[in-house]
């Protein structure tokens, strides 16, 4: 800091060996008066009493010394908060000197606190990240390029010639498209002929695939195919059901037969393999009496009784599956009949698809050939129109070479006037590209100036800077309203 206060609260400048007090925190400060750095004060015990003070550098001190003493390090108190403004002018403008990076939040807080303020950023450390071009030179370069284009190149074609050339291009474009169409149609004809030659393979593709390599097959009406696939699906389902029924018979046959008199239709079975709802066809044989002349056999009266005693280890469970066996055999016969009927339907449906597909492919070849003949007739007419249009263009070009000299004089006069306007309008303005730009400055709502040591640049917008001499910038700050 450049200013401290004495015991009488009077602002004092640093002198060798002198002590003072910080204006903000009232802590002791000592004067540092070397031969290299600007004389300044530094806290004896604490390093930073103002949370906004990021560490003062020689750059800060040199800039503060460009302004009167009483403008430097002015304490501003607002809403029970105090901070030291680097520079505050009599017109209440705060000049905030920023040497280090700063967050967007901090920028917003300081701008809100100071209100009327501008920023001066030390850009020397990152000036290599700037590419700056004079807008005057850039605009003059564009102007010269435009001028040379007007002076030394052929004038723009007339509307009549443009229209004739566009019509000529349209005819050529249409002829090219017809050529593509002819090529495409010939390809389709070859494709359809191949589909007919390999008809068996074509039928397999239609029936078995959802997507085809051939665009022609994609256009085929697939209503019959859907019916065919539905029949095929039904056959598969019935065969699966048939297999399940046969598995049931096999399982029944594999069960051990009951050898007790009057129970020969019964089979031994585990309790967990029978549903309690089948209690009426089940019975229990007492294991100890099973080999006697008069075995003990218990019949169930209800589901509850079945659930309570069927798993008793003293008994073996038997079940009468004769009706189930008979019914399952009948169902198998019926299912086999249904499969036969569906197989015949499947065969007939496949014949229908073959017939329809063959007619479809033959009609395609016929339609493609008729379209080819129509296109050839149209090509003859377009070639004749193209020749007429070429003759028209040649006639227009022969009539377009007048008044060029007067046009060149007018161009030269306009060029001189434009140079004067550019030099006046863009004086002091520069285009720039800031590589690795500190994004936080995008949130600033106040004027930002960049100190490049040899000159001060004011940021106008994301693309433009205005150059100021250091003395001009200082005068701007002093006279800011």
C-alpha cells in the first residue's frame, strides 16, 4: 500500500524507518523504502486485512502514483462493509487495478459494491495470448481486394445472361438425371430378371426374411406372406403341444403300476407330483399292510384332507390316471389331424405366393421398359432445347461489352472516398483474438481496459479493442463523468 495513517488519523506516505497504521484494519504497518521498488507500506503482523486485496505489486504502485495522493487507496464503506479502492476520483469513479486472475463471482460483487467503476488489467503476463490487428489496415486490405476485383476482373453477367445460363444448367441437370434414371431402370430390369432366373431362391427369401437386399421385393404385396407365416406359426405351436401330450403319456407309462387287486388302474406317485384338486382319484396304501391280503387303503374326502395326510410317511400315494391317459391319447390324434390340415394349407398358400410373385416380377419388367422408352423420347427433346439455349447465350455475350470505361472511372472515385471513410471510422480500433481468455471477465458489466505496457487497450466487445496512449487513458480517468 502507498498510504497509511499516523496517530492523528492523518494520511502519510512511506519514509525509511517510519511506522504507521493501516487505514482499513488499524494494524501496525512499516515503511519499505528501497532503491528499486516504489516506497510502500506493509503490515507487520498480518498479510491481508482487505479480503479483496490479492497482493500488491510494483505494477499497482506505479499506476497509483499516476494520480494525486488523495485519490489513492480511498476507503469506501457501504452496507456495513469497508474496502480500499485503488483509485477513486472526485467524480466518484473507482479505478480497480487487477494483476491476478479473478472469479466471476468476485467481479460481480466488486462491481455491485463500487457502482461507478472501471477495470484496468495488467495484461503484460499474458500478452503473448493476444493476436491484434488494426481495423484500419484490415478494412483497407478488404477494400483493396474489392477494388482490384472490380478493376481487373470481368464485370458481372447481366440478368438476361444469368437467366439463360441458369436455364442451360437446368436442361443439363435434367439430362444428367434422366441418365441416372436410365441406369437405375436398367439395373432394376437386370435385378428382376435374376430374381426370375433364381425363382426358387427368391421364394425362399420372400417367405423366410423380413428385410430384402432387393428394393423390388420390398414393394411386393406381402398380405399372402403374413397368412403363410401365421399357418407356419400355428403348425409349430401344435407340434409343441403334441410333444407335450406325448411327454405326458410317456411319464404316465413310466410310473410304477399298483398290483393290489381292484387297483390295477392306479399308479404309485409322489405327493408333490399331484395337485390337491385331484384328491378324488387318489388313495393312500399303508406301507406295513401293502404286502398283506387285506391292505389298508384310505380314500380322500376333500382337498383339505389330501393336503393334511397325503405326505404321511406311513403311507404310499396312488392315483388313477386311466381317464387322463385315454383323454390325452384322443387329444394327440386330434392334434395330428390338425397338423395335417395346416400342412396342406401351408402348401397351397405357398403356391399362391409363387404365382403372385411371378406375375409381379413380369409386370415390373414390362413397366420398367415402358418407362425407358418414355425417357428416351424426352432426352431427344431436351438435347434439341439445349442446342437452342447455347445459341441464345452466345448471342447475348456478343452484345455485352459497352460502357466499361465510365464504370471504371466511377469505381476509382468511389475507392478514394471509401479509403477516407475507413481511416476516419476505424481510427484506433483493433480486432483481437484472446487465446486462453479468462472466462470470468465475460461476466463484467463495467468497462475493461488492458495494460500492455506500451499502450492501453479498451475492450469494446468480443472482437474489438480501442487503443489509447497511457497519457490519454489517465486523462480519461481524471475527466470521467
